[in-house]
């Protein structure tokens, strides 16, 4: 029996695992103490819970607990890493290298840095969504103080070659920051093996609660420092003031523990379902996979169905299936996805894209139903698409003088 | 964003999807929008030469649900109207009928533009001067 609606938008957010909720509950009521209250049992209890969670979070990424700074999420961690390094290393230089498919939390922070007198190089990704390592190397200047490349992309699920990137950075002594929001908990991420010096991630993409995340900051080989962006009581070793969100942090810790324990099994299960979905949808005529086929998260696929528009397509089944689209018609700005455009996709293909994000609670029945619904709707909408008719009649769409809006 | 029942019905059971023979003297075709904008609408009318009334209207649309529903509704409204009446169909009437949210108003503008383009195509084919329209405001 299928329960509706089916959730296939796990790159946007994930439900809390019930085990995570169970772990959190006591910290709202009986164990409500402030982790900074050093002088009574309420505080000690909260502090102990935070210590355990810090260890759980650190274990998932191969870090030391002292290297974890709790934040309100990945957006804040992105801000703290980039602005914090920019301020801390101002005497060393002002140049940051990033890429053009980063999340807005990174791109807009870099824009801010530019206004403050910083210089930013936005590497263009190749058409598979990965950066060109030679271009990265060539972009390095004597004034480069940070290389900021996301671990995995939120729209197309491509996974960047972090080891190779950090090897290049290490040679020049430049710290590497990675927004690993989409990767942590889904694929093995190890800050030492991957050579990452700063890393942002968030609980709500890995079956934890919303509003809590972390910045990993390397303490040894080399020691990296960031200037605090939120001043106050000096929490988190002065790098992020504010009373700790104890229930959220406990939930984050539990979520990390579950991901670590179940990753191997879960990856095998979910990637099989993803492959089934992807293969079936790519059977549809004129459908195209966006992003690299190999370097990819196990639970995501992004496909363009040429000659149908993404929002119109979603409307065919969005009462029952939740996915997302890179189409302009779904965005307030009426611009198609900048990530898809960065892959060199024409606007027409960007408008026609759907992202499917599978998760821990996705079943094979749900995938079978999704395949059926998407295929039916694509066919139905093509029957009413003037572009599909032209394509079928062999009319060159570039020969038409479109009345531009 | 949740849509009105009427809109959803036009999307799910669109009226008058199809193609008329664009080479026929009494068929007017309007093709508006552009693939890179994410919306293309083709609207066609067939006119009875004796009465000047629109006897059939067909559409095909590449676009969001609101664009599909707007064109479906437009074809319904066109049937039985005279060619001159057709151009008085205002996009705001479509907005009202389908209860389109503000971000989707341009989808109804597209339908209005498609009607005007179809009428002008018909007029041109039949030796009548093309009508001049003010540029639609909401694009
Ligand atoms: C790559 C990436 N970075 C940052 C964020 C923002 O995370 P948060 O919601 O925790 O601020 C997201 C989630 O939308 C993301 O996918
Ligand atoms: S066609 Fe793009 S919003 Fe309607």
C-alpha cells in the first residue's frame, strides 16, 4: 500500500529519524539546562549531552571533537568559514577561489567578500559538473587564502574530487574549505583522508533537526583559525557565541551516529533504487541526465525531459509525489537554475529538469509508482507541446523567429 | 502555492489540444513565447468565411500548468466569437477565471498575445491590415 504524498526531495531536507526525536525529547523538558551553567547539575547534564554529540559528529567525519563548532546550520557555517578566514588571514592575502555551482550560502558570501575588498575567482565547472583541476591550479595566486569547493552539489548530486583538490592546495599551503552539506552522512567523508581544513554541514539533510549544523575547523597539520562572526559569551571556543541549542545538538549527534552505522547498507539499498529510477526515466525518448554519471551521490538523479516544462510536469503528479525542478517557472526570479546553466545546458533543457532525491524511507513501490507517473505525464504533456510537434516534424527550432518576452 | 480547481481541471483535462492546418486560408496561427523563456504557446483559430465566426480553436503549449490552463480556457472562449470580438479577450479575465496567483499573470498574457497573433495571421492571409496592439504590460 502506498501512502501519499511520496517524498522524493531529500536534498531539500529530510524527515527526522524517530530515533533522533526520541534522543532529543528529554532535553526540552527535564534535562533543559544551559550547557554553559558550570555550577549545577542541570548545566552539567546539558554539557555532558553536548560532549557526547560533539564526539558523534566528529566521528562521522574523522575529526577530533575539539574541531567541531556548532552553528545554526550550513548557511551560518559557510559564512563563518569564508568571512572568518578572510578576516583572520587579511595580512596574507585577499583572494578566494570557489566555483560557479556552489550553494547561494557560499556564492553570496563571496559576493559580500568582494564588496569588502576581497577578490574571488569563480571556477567554471565542466559540462559534467566537476571542476577542472588544471584550472584550479592555474587560478592560484600568491594572495590566495582559501579554496572553497563544495563536496557534493545539491541540484545534480555530483561529487567533487576533494582529495585531488586538497593535494593541489596543500602544495601551495592554502587551506581548503568544503560545503559538505549534501555529502556528510550519505557517503564516506573523512577530513584527514580528504585533506579538508574547514567543512560545513547540517543536521536537517541527514535525518536530524532543522536549525543546527557545524563547522569543522582543523586544529593540527595545519592549525586553521577563523574570526568569529557572532560576538557574545564566547561559546564554542570563542568562535560562535550564543547559548547552545542542546536538544538540536543532541539530535544532530544521534543523526550522525545512525548515518555512520548504517551508511554502507543504506547506500547499497538507496543507490539500487536510484539506478532503477534513473534507468527507467532515461528510457524515455529525449531525456537527458544532468551531471556526471560516476562521480555522484547515491541517492540523487537530475534529468531533463526535453520539450516539456518542469513546473507543468510536476503539476501532473505533485499532489502525490514531491520533487523539485530547475525550471524558471518554479522560481520567484523566473530564471532557470544557475547550476544547470553552468553545465552548459541550454535554457530549454534547464527548464525541463526534475531532481529526484531519494532517502532512508523511500521504498521500491514508491519508485515504481514514480516511474509510471513521470513517464505518463511526460508523454501527456508532449502531446500538447508545440515544441515536441516541431521536433517530430523535423523543424529546426533555431530557424524560428521567437517573439521574445 | 495551491491552485484553483478550475485551473487544475483545465490542466488535467485540457480542452482543444491539437493542430489545425496552418496552410488553410481560413486558419490563423499565433505562436508566442520562446523556448529559452520556458514558455511557448501556439493557438489556432478556424474562421467561417460566411459568418466571420470562429468555428474551431486549438492550442499546444510548452509551459507551466497555468500557461496550459490559460490556453485551454482561451480556446474555449474563442469558439463562437467573431474575429473582432476575439481580440477583446483580456488576460485579466483569464486571471480572474482561473484565480491565477500574481507570479503567473504573465502566463495569461501569453494567452492574450497568442489570440492576437492568431487573429492577425488570419487577417494577413485574407488581405486585411494587421491590427496594432499596445505592448502588453506584464511580461
Ligand atoms: C550545499 C548546501 N549548502 C548549504 C545549505 C544550507 O543549509 P542550512 O539550511 O543548514 O543553512 C544547503 C541546503 O539547502 C545546501 O544544499
Ligand atoms: S509558463 Fe513559466 S510561469 Fe507559466
